[in-house]
C-alpha cells in the first residue's frame, strides 16, 4: 500500500473502534517479537523519532526490556503525537542524549517510517549514521529512515540494513529501486489491516499440465516475426516452445535459417503477404520486435502486425520504432497486448514520465489500453485498470543481452494459453526470474531457455 492507502486503512480500523494506541501496541510488539527471534538478547539501541514510528520504537524497547534484553533508547526530540507520548510514558528503561549516545551491537531504526517526504537534516542524520556504523546488526522498522515510501526514492544517503520489518502492509519502496537494495531481508508484521490493494507481489503461477484432449493448437500456436537480427527471434521462439506453447512458428524474410527442426519457419516476400499469413486464425499469440531492426523496413512491419487482432507481445525494436506513438497504436487494438520495455525503451515510448516507475507504468498502461511490463531488477507490471504487480524475485544475472527476447517468448506462451495480458505478464515474469536463478550467475540466453522446462515443472 502507498502511504495514503495505509493511512486510510488505519483510519478505517480506528473508525471501527480500534484505538491508535492499540494499533501501535500491535505494531511495536509484533516487531519486537520478530527482533527477538532474529537476535535474541543482543544489546540493543532503539532510535525513536517524534511521530508514531518513534512510538512503535518505545513499545519495541519496553517489550525487549521485559524479556531481559539490555536495551536503551536514543531520541533527538520528544514525541509529538498523543499515541507516541503514551508509548514513551510506558517506557521504563534509559533514554540517552541523542548526540552523546554510544552505539550498541544491535541498531533499531524507528526514527521516521512511512510518510516521510523530505530530506532529514544533518543535525539529525549525522548522529543516526554514527550510531548505525557502530552496530553489528541493523534493523529498520517499517522503512529505513530517509526513504520515501511510495516510489523507492532516497531522500538521504541511506546505508544498507540487514533487515526491514514492514508494519501492516508492504509499501512500494520495499520493492522499488534504489530503495529495495538497502532493505536487506524483508519481513512483515500483521496489525489487522484488511483492505483492498491494487498493487501486489508477482506470485508463483499455478500451471496445468496438458490433458489427454489437448493438441498443439489447443496448447497455443505462437508466431514470432523475424527481422534484421535472426538470433533474437530464434531466442523468443525457443523460449515460447520450452515454456509450454504447443506450436511455434517464425515468420521471416526469405533466406532466414531455422534455429532447430522443431520450429517451423514461414517466409514472406512483402508486408501484404506477412499480414495475410499472420491472419491465420490458429495463431494464438504473436511476438513482435526482437531483432526486428530500427530502419524504415522495420517500421513498415508494424502496421501489418498490429492490424492482426491476435494477442501480442511487443518488445525491443518494435517499441523503439513506434516511439511516442506506441500508446495510440496499441489503443486501436482490441486483442490482449503486452508491451515489455526496459528503462531506455520506456523513456523513448513514454517521454512524459516523471521517473516514478509504478506511477509511469500505470499511466502508459491506461493510455495504451495494454499491459505494460517495465523490466529491471524491480520489474513492474501494470494493466489498464490500474492493477499492478512488482517482482520480489529480482535477479541481477538477467542483465545479459538476449534475456529480454527470452522473456517475450515466455509471455507469449502464456498468452497463447488464453490468459489476459496482465496474468500472462505476471506468470511470464516469475518463470523468467526463476529460470535465471536455476541457471546460475553466469549464463547465455540459451542456457536460460534450457532451465524453462524445470521451472514450468515446479509450477504444476
């Protein structure tokens, strides 16, 4: 949930009779129990800010104190909210002068949590960094201080924590870079929030094995349009094949060499013939863009491919060639469409973005009336209705040329099974990341593709 959504969800609980103090007790004691499990009786310093995050810190400190932990509090100012004031009044341990406090083995950050929108001043942040540096284990409660909660933005030069304990619900910044890399291990504490959210984790899919009544067309015919660089189309085709498509064809200019006998190649001489071939009603999903090229000939391939009302994955060169006209081009389609840009391509097709990955993905999805899968270590998937998912299984090993072509083929295999663009993108993203982890830290795209059958098997 965003900060505003979290505030509304908490207010709903309060309106139903739960006091702010009770929410703080649940949050603080839940976090304290998690800290106890992680580090038992390690001497601890809890940093408490002036708001309710600081109030959580006083609750945490008191709970640990009652467990026999050597625990102290350091606070730059007195609590300002009524709930935080009450929490401090129940604290029975020692509160240290902010500037004279000494580090402890364990550092617990309750200075500022969800809702921070401005930089923390040096007079407060410098002692924070000094106490952080002297600890052996560092935990943040809700969010590390200095991080904005909704967009992964760093308001300060935040150091990397060992663990972040989210309260009530995860926030977008728990998963969005550059904040995500500083969170350490992510864990959550339930405080009774029961509210709808239009943002979720990308989940492991539940796939179904083919039945005795299936055949190659019922499992989905995927068509890949080849262009200037044959290898990219081949990677997309092989990925679609090894992630469950029943039949894969490459549609290519004359002279194209087939990657392997099981993938059929049909050649075309001009764009009219291409459109005619792609109009085959048996085609369940189309991949357009990998290796297509960026010249006038590549641009000419867009119209015949987009004119076919078949589920579509549009990637790579097709995105670049379409440029800022992409949204208008896709909006004219009625079939399921998934666009899979990386950051550079996204900036080209959506120049009006403000650098907020979740917000920008949703805006483009709405304008294009298509699913947007914005690739990266913090991949975001958004649909036209505002639903979004963020990948929690980041894999830096995917920063390898050709892996995007593989993803396009995987997503197409899911579209070919009749899934919506959003679900196909979510399932494809999970399978892609999992296959990368199975392949190991150094691989070629072909090695990544070879891990897809095992990845699919995990999900049956």
